[in-house]
C-alpha cells in the first residue's frame, strides 16, 4: 500500500540492466491479474535491443525514456493466439468486432498496470508512453504484430536515477460519486481545481507556454483538437486493418 | 508482490461492511496511479445502496456478486469534468473523439486495477464484471452519467467468504514476445494450451456444456459471435451518444 501511495513516475533511469529473472518474476505477477473468462487475450512485447529502441523512439515522439530505459514493454490486445487455438480445436471464434477489441484492450491494460505495481514494489520506476495509441499503425510494423493484435499501452522501466516531487492529484471528492453521478457546478470546478491551479509548477507552465490559464496549456499546446481528431482517424483505421471492425 | 502472485478472484463475500475510511484509503491509492497528462479523465461511482445494486444486477446478468458484495465500483472514462473546467477557463477542449475515449478508458482501467491491488493488499477480495461494456447504455441511465462519460470497468469488492483454487494461466512464454511478435505455430498452440486443456475443471466444463473441445465452450457458449456483434453495435452507439465519435 505504501508503494502505491508514495509512487512517482520515473523518466530518468540509471545505466543498470534489469535481470531476466527479475523481469520474468514481474511479468508473471502481471499475468496473475484478472482477465476476461481466463482467455488472456493480450500479449507483451519486450524491447531490450538498442536498435529496436531507436526504431521505436520517433513513434514515441523521441521521449528520452524510449531510448534510455533498459526495458520497454508494449502491451497488446491480442485475439490472434486465441483464434489460432480455436481454429485448431474445431471451434469458430467470433472476435473480429469492436466489443472484442475493447475486451482485449481492457485485459491488456489490467496486466500492464499490475506489471507496473509489481515493478515498483521491487524498487524499479516506470513511465507510460501515451503515444502508443497515436502511432499504433507504425508500431505494428516495427513489432511485426499480425492481424488481431493492437498495441494499447507502452511502459518504460528501469532503476530510478531521479527522485521527482510527487505531482498533485484532484481531491478524492472530485473523482468519486456516491450512488449516482453528481454533475459539477462552477463552484465545484473552482474548488476542485484550486490547488492544482495555484501550484508554482502550474504557474510556470502557463508562463512558459504564453497562456492565461492552465486549461489553455492543455487545449492549445499539449492535447490539441486537431491532433486528437487526426489520431482518432489513424486509430480507427488500425482497428479496421487489424480485423476488429466487422460487426 | 506475494499478494499479486497468490491472488484469487473472490465471488462470495462475508456479510460485513467496508468502512468509509478504508474505502477512501483504497480509492486514494487508486488515484495515485499513472494517468494521461495528469488530467485524471475518469470518475468512480460507488454503489452501496441495496436498491441501486438491485437495479444494476440485471445489467450484470444477475451475477450474485452484484447484489451480495458490500461495495460495487464503476470506473468511467470521463471528459465531462475536464471539459467543464476548460469552459470556465477560456479554453476550448477537443475531446469529442475516439482517441479521447480510448485515452480516458485506459486511465479508468489503470485506476481500477490499482484499486483492486490496494484492496487485495488489505485482505479484501474483488471480481471484475465484464458485463459493464455490454450493458453500458443501460448503466448510463441508472448511474445518471452525463455526456462525455462512459462506464468501462465494474468491480465488486468485499471480505472473502471463500478460498477458491487458483485457476491456471498460460505459460509466460505464450504471452511474452522478445523484440518482435513471433506468431504461433500449431505445435506452439498445442504446447501452450496443453496444461489448461487437461485440467479436471476444463474436462468438466466440456462435459457440462456438451462440447468436444474446451475452445468450443468459449465460442459456442460463453462468448458467442452473435452476442459479440450485437454488443459491439450497442457499445459503438454509446460512444456516439456520449459524444466521442465526432472525428
């Protein structure tokens, strides 16, 4: 519990390997987590080779973690293995549809997060690279993912070489609703975001990006509508190409 | 690490409440997990009221956990709160698209799984109800979820009143690929599924369902193509209705 509460995302890693035994122990723990019907419809691609990291780095917008972490893990929604099993066992699978993608993606993310918790309990640091869903079409080529397989979460992992300040979180009452959803009034929003907005790192962020509010840094700089729309199109095309849109 | 490796899904709960303090501690740990850009684009609906459980139970196909667990938690992809914040801060959000749904859904599942790990570390048991994505359209009504909010993971939580045998998992080498995806040959499939197929619970499962292979139990009984196709349609309609398909 302490390691869950005190955790920080780690983006700078010491030049020290993660042993095969330790990584296997962590991945085994990840595969013990809940999954749909015990079908385990996910796969994990382990990247250790420097040339593979260099090939993947631009697809992760050249974030330094992509090349500097000893291990990168890409968690994929995967119905390919399950479908092959069915085809060799006189069974006709029906997983070439959107629900099946969502099912497998959820299983993959559950496994990814359990791997993160297991790694952090061993003193390792992790960072999720959200770029994986933006650039799924190209990551599929590099990792040679067949039909039925879509990458949904990438994490970098290594021994921490930094000890960053823990970032803020919204108060619990901003996230949690009792029995039914209680929609937010303006005064709720003001109250819940007050702490975040007055932090010195937030004020610095606004100034550096030449904006007048913190929200504008998100909408105008970090997560622009034009990018979201563009990558929505590429991701939907990936689902079609990988065989998940035949409903 | 031990609790990750030795865990079992718990479907039978003692008649004993989970205190508000303990639940808050667990949810706080969940909210410490990684999320995209620290936007925290998810919400958690807590169900404790018996009438609410009774209303939700049919949508979870009347699985006993839905009415018998002291707490049910529904994790939702939620851009509503973030968008409201933007609108009060002179910022124009652009999250009415598929990429934004996937981003928020991943964040919600990461939080859900961290909550599960935190709960299990306290001796509680959990069970995911995969039915949430099938019946999202009706769960939205009962939980009064506004536009921009989609339920993606439901878990039941309580003090264990059973100690089930730990189920099988595929061998790690069936799940993990080194550097690139190595597609499965027939002999790989035979080897990886051998252990699962010869278990007595699997053989019983085949017999009970009057099938000749274990795979057929999945394709003909548990996860039928007609159901997958039908619920793909309802889920895609939910994404449209909740405002995530405007790319």
